[in-house]
C-alpha cells in the first residue's frame, strides 16, 4: 500500500509539472485569498460544516468549528461566493477579490432547517433527522391534536406510511390492532412500544394528551437495536415534560354524543311474514302454511331490533396539566378522565379511565441529571359481546324476527317486573319443537340489560434515571423502569328468560338464559422490571460527525393469576355478587404463574462525513429464558447508508432542491413472543400414572426477520414540499409452528418447531406540504403504503393451517379465505343436470346457488374449494388537510384501506340461513322463478347452498372514511373553542356493520359510531 501511494503521488506530481510547463508564464492570472466566518443570523453562533464555494472556479472550503473558512488561489476580480448548509438554503455573496481579500458571510436560517435539524428519538438515544439513514417516521402530537380519541394507538391511524391501525370493534375500551409493514408471523404481530425508555406491549393506558411525540422505526436498521422483540417494528413514545420558565396550567375539555350509522335495513313485520310464507312454500312441506295463518293474527309486533338496541352514546374527556420549572428543575403534572358510554342501550358497554402522570427532571450539577416519569392509571370497562361472540347481542338484533315485541304484556303469566322482556316467541307450555316457527333466538335488548361483565385494570408505569456527562462528548445513563398491572375481571351471569323445560333437576322452572346463575372471577398481576445502562459518545470534528452507543439491558417478568367460579346464587343484588354467596355444589378454582427474563448487550455507531455521506451500524445480542440453553442467544445486526446528494457541489446550482438523500439498509430482527417453557416436555398426572402431555423441543430457537430497504428523501422549495419514498422486502424465517405427533406416541399436545417462512414486500410514500402567506397558514400530508404478503414455507407435517373460513398455505397470504366459488343461481332443472353429472350429487333445485366445479368431475365437494379472498390489506393510506386564518382553524383527516376482504358471516345467517331468522331487504330481490335473479338464491327452509363457506360471503372491505373534521376559533391568545366530527361518512362496498373491524370473520360487529364533540382549550 505504501509503495502504491508513493507511486500515485509521484504520478500526480509529474502531471502537475507537465501541465505547468505547458502554461505560458505571461498567461498566469493573479490570485488572492478569501477568509471569513459563517454565523447563524438568529443565534449569532458560528456554523460548522458549511460548504462555501466560489462559483465558476471549482474552489471552495468547509467551515471549521468556529465557523471560519479560508479559500486560497482565487483569481482576482469579481466573483460570487455561495455558502450552503443543509436546511439553511443557499446564500450568494458578491466578492471583489484582491490580494488578501476578507469576506464576512451571514447565513440566514430558513424554514426548511427546522425539519432537518429536528432531533428524533430513536434507539436509546436521539439523532438529527438529517443524519437518519433508516426508515423512520415521526408523529408530532401537536400536528394531530385535533384527533379527539381516548387511545394513543388511534392517533397513529393514517399518519404513517406502512402503518395499519384498526380498532377491533367500535365498543368503548376495545383493543387496537397495530401492524407495521404487514403480518410477518403466524403468532404475535404486534410491535414493541418504548415509552420514555421502558418497553411495553400495550399503550392503551396512555393518555394522548400526555404524549409529546411518537417515532415509528420501520426497517431493520432502525429497529435492530431492540433485537429480539423488534421483528414487528418498534414505536418509540416520548411523553411531555416541563420547561423552565413561568408555570402554566392547561385545561382541555370536550364532550359529545355518538350514534350508530349505516345500519342495514331489515324486513318489517309484513315483509318478514311474506318471506316466511314464501320460504314454507319453497320447502316442499305439506299441509297448511302456518305463516299464512299467522298473518291474520293481531298480536304480531313490528319491531326494529337494531333501532331498539342502539341508542345515543355519550363521551367526555377532561385533561388538566401543570408545568414549569427553573434552569435546574423542571416538572409536569397532569390528570385526565375519559368516559365513554357506548351506543348500545343500558350503559353496560361503558368505559372509564383515570390517569395521573408526573415528570420531574433535575440538574444536580452541570454534569449530573436525574429524573423520573411516573404514571398511575385505572381503567374500568363494562364488557359487551361486540364481535358476534356469545351471547351475540348485535347478532341477535340482526336475526330476531320483527313480529316479536321487546317487552311482554303485563297480563302475560310469565311477566315479571325484574324480567319484562320477551324470550321464547309466542310462549306455550310445553314447548313444541315441531312448532318452532320463529326460532329460539334471544332478545338482544334483554341480553344488553342483563350483561354484567366488568374488567378493571390498575397500572403503574414509569422510570427513574440518572445521567452523567463524563465529558462534553461522552455521557452515561442508567434507567430503571417498572410496569405493574393488577387485573380484576368479574362476570355475573344472572338467570333470566322463559322456562323451556330444560336444565338439570336443580334448575327446573328457571329461565333458559344463564341457567343457573353463576359468577366467574379472575384476578391477575404482572410485573416487568427493566434496567438498561448506556454510554453515549458524540463528537463533531470539522467535516466529521461521529456518534456511538454501547449498552446493556436486563428485563424480568413475572405474572400470576387466580380464578374462581360458583353457581346458583339465591340473591342477585350487587352486594351479594361474591363467591361466598354462591352454591358449593358446582365450584371451581384455579391458579397459575409464569416468568421470563431477557439479558441484552447492544451497540450502535454512526459516522457522517461532510454532511454528505453517512453510515450507521447496529448489533444486539439477546439471551432469552424462553429458549433452551443451547439456543438462548440471538444476534441481530444491521447496517444502513445514506448519501445526501443535495450537498454535493454539482447540486449547488439546483436551487429549487433543498434536500435530496438516498438511503439503503439491511438487517436482522428477532421474535421471542412465544409461550413460556415451549422447549420443555410437560407432564400430567392421571391417577397413579405420570404421563407426557407435550413433548418439548430443545432445539427451539428464535424466529428471525431479515429486512432490506431502499429509500429517497426529497425536499423542494426550502422543504415546503417534502417527499419520502421507501421500498422494502421483509422475510421472517424459523416461524414457530405447532406440530401434532403420530397417535402412536399417545394423546399429547402439539410440539413447537421452527419451520415456517413468510415474506412481505411493499412501497411506501409520504408527502408533506406546508406554506404561510401572511395570516394564512395551510398544509397537506399524504401517506400510503402497500404490502404483498406470502407464505413461503411450512412444515412437511403441517402443509396447511385451516380455520373456519380461511387457509394458510404456501404460495398464498396468511389467513387467506378458502371455500367454494359461486357462479350464479340455477335457473332450471336442465342447468342442474348439465352441471352436476357425477354419481354423487346434492339434491339441488332451481333457485339454489351454483358453485364452480373446479376439477370438472360433475360433483361439488371438498375438492372444489379454493382461495377466494385476502384478509390482509394491500393498501393503507391517510390524508390530512389543515389550515388557519387569523383566529379560525380547520383540520380534515381522511383514512382508508384497499385490497382487503372480509367474511360476512352476519350476511350468511340473516339473508341465507335456512331458519326463520329476519333478513335484510336485499332478500326482496331473491330468485323466484327462472330469470328473476342470478345473485340471491330462493328463500327456503332447506339448504339452498348457503351452508357452504363460499365466495358469496367474502366481500370487499376496502373503505374511504372521513375520520375527523374539526373547526376551531381562538377566543384569545390562550383560549380556543372547537367543534369536532368523527366518522362522518364512509365509502365502501361492504354490506356489514363496519368494514374497519379487525376480525376476518364478521359475525355481527359493534360498529364505530359517528360522533360530534364540543370542546375548549385554555392556558393560564
């Protein structure tokens, strides 16, 4: 290398001498030297790393730490000197160069600088946005303040490209589903949350008003510093802190009402009776049609069960915040109350959350800081069956016949003031199963009234930290975090309804619902302690910026639970709803506990040269107790590079481009979210024998996610317009799968093995534009992300995973819908005979559903099932519009998804079921003779093909929704009034109650409500 270097220098010297010898002496032009300093016009501080060039000469210099520069050999005469630094724009200065010329340059801070000089919280440290080379997106809560929602996760919806946020149902307090860049595994796909340095798998306890910013780490280079738990991405959350200065007191209050919208139109009593009459006639029954007879009855009701079930819900939220401090100590204290009374009658779907937070930061000395963040949260949820699950309140509102009233007549011998609701239709003694003309469906209003399922959760979450500056470049930080959850679930299932003669001898004569009365109680606690220590180095030397991080982390988790249940309570008043007051004949108790630990070592380093070239490398090593000793350690490296082209000299004349950066990254992430002790063999006692209940797998190891990302960031017109594009490929391997063993080994549970592979790839785009014209300020933010999901590998002994309506198989997305393909409706018998020529045929009739014979054997059976839909959204997007003029402000937020299907099981049970349920008005167009319909089969009490899981019920669940619109008016400098609307309209082809719910099987989902809110912000 030394010889080569000397050879190159000698060659360069020879070329220089040769060039000089060819230049006539008389042609040499006098030169001068330009020296000067570049300072910030706002702070009057020197600026380092500013690129100063003499246009047209190729001469230039980079400012030193004190902002000075020196350019030698500049030809005499008039030149244009241009100084440029990222975010500051380009400032030209005309210079008349003579020997010893000195120039002073002032560089004005321009608007785009705020974006690129923004400090972003990333893994265990912060980084200037201009130097970030990974796929990182930030959400400033000040920008989304108009989202009046109780859950922080809801604030994220539609704000970040590639981030899908969906509420499981519209019921108050329901879980929020978050996915970053698709579904990567068959198990847990939820991201890791880091709140003030403390990891968590849940953020529902956070008050949005307490959050300062959120950073979404999407690719491996950004998230790999969190290693084993980062395969699904990481969201770093920073809460608000006090600032030095005068103490302030903030009040934010809003209240409003909510209503269910876009409800299906169900048959009224007359339409229902006509349809039932038609169904009887189409079923081949003999004798008198009972519905024809019943149409003459005078005791038939005309009940709109959806109207009876849904009511006006209310919501209110109050947030009080006090903050302030001195140069040494800053504090913030806040308290919040959120209350929601849902849209189902009787307020048994209520949610309340009380929270108190305090953040204190103290500078003990110039080098030593300490601080603490502490949250106390108490959430109370009245849980209602919101997904069509038992007892299926909304599902029964869809299917209960309209001819049955809500309440019994007081003259009915079964009437009681404590249970005035109708139950069995047209009750008679004894119950005649052969005369079941109006089914056994439950009264949804009664179900809502008697629901008594309370979920309480108390959480303590926070940290205490100490930070010491070893030098101006080196800082040490120790952070101790705690996450304690105390859970208490209590469901009292009170007996009600009519006696149908069933039940045990002990319960004869009691109602058929919740027979016998019972209480289920579940108490649990979970404690997670996190201790991490980091050493952070940061230094800037002329053109070089160096930062490095080294650290360790220890996490320990312990959880336990105890459950109990009793039945046959003599008294049902609230003060008797305790286990001691139940019968002792049928009582059950149980309890369990588990624990896991994680120890980690990690490091990160970033190098930036001349603000143009940057590289970041990360490495984390995790040891988890969830794996056997020989596989406990996992290693997760990543590297990313960036090139800021806009700082190159050849870009200096492209003044309209204020920032242009290319990025690329690759890395590996892990997943330890599996059951504890999955690698161990479990035993059970059966009499005097000890039997194996599950064989362990000592070779069980980490799931691993590798990810590659390329991106570009472009700022235009001093970053008024900013565009970010990313393309990623994400592949998860060694996915943990449960494998059944041959029956010869005994009755054992599946063994967990590493076998599967799943890939995701997609494109993400984020576009932001802001501008100010006098008193008018306005902007638009647009983001969109695509994901293509594919299963690449499963275990040979598990070639597919089959559910009720889905199938996971190689070559298709996770959880793809699987079933028969509808071709139309059989119009005549000849069509049936031509289509079904096999030896085994179902007794199809004209008007029944025609399914595609995929293998051409003339039979419709399991061999004719295929993939019929995709349950994972291929497109997510959001659109924010905002503006203000003097005191008036406007914010509009649209959000949507595309390329996703949902299985509408509620449609199957209402419009196609062979029982006498109610239907939607869509069945008024059902087949009723050749040529009448090719989409809706005949109405009948026989199977018309609707019992098969088929494409009829797989619907496009794409939607475009106006999520939020807010108009505000500033009464004064510290007062603001506003009115806000949520879920104002939805454009969708989905016929169910709500296309946004997370469950791929829609049995009758509690819908999201349209809301109108009124509020005030005030600062004192």
